[in-house]
C-alpha cells in the first residue's frame, strides 16, 4: 500500500502526469506466432508489454512515448495465446523512484474472458524524465540504481560462468536499439538461439517435434537489460565482434532451467579507466567479460498429445552441463 502511494504521488508530479493504470488491447497476428502456432514468448515481453508501457506513458495525444525497458521479473506463461486472440494488457504502476525509474505489474489476458495468458513485473524508465532530471541516459543506469532489484547487477561476469556453453553473436543493424545497445527483443532472440545451440542446433528441436515433445518457455525471472551504455559498460556497435551468450542448464524431471548472460569481451579503449582505477590494464580487466544482459529461463517438456509434462529424452538431458536430477 505504501509503495502504491509513493507511485501515485510521483506520477502526479510528472509533467504532464501519467496514469497509475491503463489497458491496451493487441490482436494476435501471424507474425506473433511460433512453430507451435502460439504467441512466441518473446513477443509477450518485448512487443505487448513494451507497447503497453509506451502507451501508458503517452501524453498530449501521442500514441506512444519513448520508454526504456530495464528489467523484467516474475514472468509466468500460464496458457498460450493463438492466432485470432485479442490480448488485453493491463498495466499498473506499483512503485516509483527518482530519475524516471518505475515498476509496473502486467496482466495479459484474453478479451473473451478465458483467463490470463501471462503475468509479469517490469522495471522501466521514461526517457524524457531521465534526461530532464539532469542525469542523462548514462546517469540513469549508474549509481544509485534506485528501484532496481538487487539481482540487477550488470558488471563483470562471474568466474564460475567461464565454463558455460558459449554462443557467439554477430550484431546486425535490425538488432540495435535506439540508445546504443541491443534491443530487448534482440537479447531474448539471442538467448533463444543460444539455448537451441546448446541442445545441438535446430535439427535437435526438429527431432523433438517428430517425437511429439514440446519444449516450452514456462517462466522468465531476473531478466535485466543494459539498454544504453552505463558507467563501466561498453556500447554495442554494428558488426560487433566479441559478444557471446553464455548458458548453463540444469535438468530436473520435466523442467530445464537456463541461466544466461550476454557477455562482451571487447577491451576498453585507451583512457577509459575511471578516476579511482587509472591504469589502462585495470580498465581492460573491468570491461572484458562485461555482462550486458542476464536472465533465468525455465522451460517445460510437454507431451504434445496428452499435454502433460514429460521428462526430456535421455539423449537430450545428457547434452547439458549438469546431469539430470531424479
């Protein structure tokens, strides 16, 4: 209740003020669906939720406002949405803090009243509010990271993650956002490709499909993006080399949990060391293996005919770094 009160007071002081709650409806088109003929999980977050935030923050008759999606947590994929459905996205701001950082809860449900598709919590920033605060884009992601959760820690990759499956990335123009980093959608698509590569490639997914087994994303937690260059983190350039997604996985019965990090191994340019770490070698160590995005993705193996959860085939479970748990 106290957090909601703070949010309401903050929103009232934004000029022009934005509402505490709003609703946006989005029809499901063919472009939104995947190989299973349901809405691709990425689209729920980087299309529907992000569009809902843009519309929520729009004022003065605009259809959308520039909003940076910083993090998403507690995303639960409850049931699939299919072609022809109309998704009703209800957005409620539940917390607010300085520098334009807001926290919102989202409920994505069917307009027919058939129940919820997805629940999620987002951490986002009104870009105009961040710039008007005098800090600019860079300061908004620097210290203090007010209102961001403790797991939002984009910095050096942990040493224990070095043995993870590495999937190298090329940076294409259509994957760049508007603030110097990969777009949130590009990050989630890279995570998807890395998970597929860790299985053995698309042919393995085709084999699962032939064996009537679906591997579905059930939840995403602690998903954090470096949407623009923050202090100590490099920007991403077109044609960038040195980016990779590092993935570890744990199999427990029908559940596969992936821990994924988008890592940049490019060294810092000369003179990039901060004042408290002046030597160039230290600066290089700081930026090498910087984490630009991270997340926990949980997938469920489901029997395509019965719809019941099913343990993955042994040939699949044995590919991962951690053995299947009984």
